[in-house]
């Protein structure tokens, strides 16, 4: 219904007024729609503001959490370091530092710092967390500072890195005194103990030889045909409880033998006093006193002990019977009950066999001496080593050791292999493979 006043009679004016009234009514509707839209928009804006505030709060919380994670971990406690001196394969003195420290919670990696005397404090190596294979718990790591050739006070410290890369301060520095090994001059050994049988001379260190000084490697034997003559080395190196064999000698001749002590650097001591011995062809022979009626007639007899009521010979000299062959013109029948020597041809024929036995014995003695050069047997077990080599392998009832300069560098015992230091290009551990890649390390799952 129109709201126009009834007094408007002009049709044209009435139409204009009705049109204007419709526009006003339409504007009111649009106003109401705008107001409604404004209310809805205001409500949405308020909700969005709340969401934005919530989002900002969550972002702040995340930032605070990240900041907490990136906070530097506690510095490790002062490490401890053990000095381990050793000799290189070239005979040079060196030392290594075995550094260990207590674990810090939340740490993924450690870094060891080292300062030699007069040098700068620098990062030396990194050590990753090591876990006990049985309990899965982390164990105190150990790092090794290698190839130290400077004596004096060394400093070592450790710092820690957490899982997001934040490093702690460096720990308090540990002061470590390093002293390298020194080899004293070896004293001259005692005169050797000599024994001769079957045309060879067996040489051993003196029966009361003291324990060799530190750095002792082995003995070397020298021989001469005159006490003041020229001496010539022979045989393989002689360990403390070993021996050497001198062969190719003239039976009945006298030889002089002396020893020198050799240290780990190959340096020789002064020679020992020389010992002499007469080269023997046969072993010691003793005739039992029961042969009281025995009469021996021979050209030459040399013996340490001959017991009989009567001995007839052209010459009897020396302490023992020693000869390549003994020729007897007559032997009384009283001996025949024990020795069937009714004809001299038996003795002559046996001479050839004795020569063969002498040769075989000399060869065997040389082979035994050669074995003793590389193998040492005693109450501690077996040790295998080449002459003049710093490396050896030792076996006893507890473990198998790999030694360098007499020090166990690694060993196998009770199913476990232990090495103080290990370097590998590619290593498989458990279900992972560790491989060197440039200056880093690649870890792959197997």
C-alpha cells in the first residue's frame, strides 16, 4: 500500500512519488542486508583473530622449544688421559694418549682438543656415542691422540654437541706429562755355554745370564779359530732361551765363540768373553766298571771317562772319546759277550753309517736352529716373529695377541676382538656399513 498523501491528485506526480517510495524501501532492505553482512563479517573476523592468536601462541611455543633444544649442552668434565709409549716399526720412539671422559646427557658427538708443548690448542678428532651391545646403554667413549714425538706437558680437552648441532664449552684441560722411551746401552753378555757332538757346536747364552735390559731384542753369535783372531757371525738370532748351531767344522779342532746383545734399534753391545771348545765327532762314551778284565788296544783314544783294569793304546788324550773313526788292531774276547766285534770289518763298515748319522744330525740341528729363529716356546706360551721385526704373534691359554715392539696392540679372547686403535675404509657393524667418503663418513643400512 502506498504511503503517499491522498491530496496528491496529479497522476504524474503520484507516479514519481511512488517510484521514489520504492527506492527508499529498497534502500532500507539493502541497508539491512549490509548490516547483516557486517555482523557476519565481524563474527568471522573475531573468530579469525582468535585463530591467529592461537597460531601465534603455538609458533611462540615451537620457537621456545627449538631455542631450548639449541641451547648449548653442559661442558663435559675434565677428561683423563693415559700415556702409552711405544716403538714404531722403524725403531723410533713415539707415544699415544688414551683419552676418556664421562658422558653428558643429550649429546650426539664429542670433539677432542689437543695442544702439544709450545703448540696451539686445536681440534684433533671427533668421537661418536658408543653403545653397549648387550644393554644398549651408552658407554664412556675413548679417543686416541696418536704419533706423539714431543716430550713435555700436553693438554687435552673435550666439548660436546647435541642433536641439533649446538656445541658446549670446552671442558677444563687435563695436563699430561709425556716421556718417550729411551734404550740404554746394552752390557756385554756373559761368555756363552758350548756343547759339541757329531761335528757341530751348539751355542747358548751363559747359564747364569741375567734378565736382559729393556729394549733387548736377541743375541748374535760370532766364532773364530783363534782366541785373538778375526770373529765371524753365524747362525740365526738367538732369543733369551734359544741357541745357535755352528757346523762344517774339522773334528778335533778348537773354536772360540762369543756373543753380542742386539737392542730393538739394531745396536750391538760389546762382545762377551770368548768361550772355546774342541769339536767332537761322537758323543761321550763311558765303559762300565764291570768290564774290569777288558783290554782295549787302539791307536788313539780320547774320552772323558774310560773305566777298565787295563787299557793298551798308542795315545790316550783329552777328556772324552772323539774321533771320526777308531781303528782297533785287536780286541780281547772278553768284550765279545757285549759287543760282537769278532772281526775288525764290522767297525770299518759302521764308519760309513756313522758319517751318514753325523750329516743327518747336523742337518737336523740346523733345521731346529732355524725353527727357533721364528718360534719361541716357554712357560708363557708360543711367540712367532721374524728376525729384526717389531711385529709378533703370541698365543697362550687366555688369548691370541698381535704385538708391536713387545706391546699388545690387539688381541682375540673369549670370542671378542679388542684393538686399541682401528682404521678402516669400509667397516660393517651390526646392520650398518660405515664407509669413508671424502672427509666425511657414509652410513648405510645393510
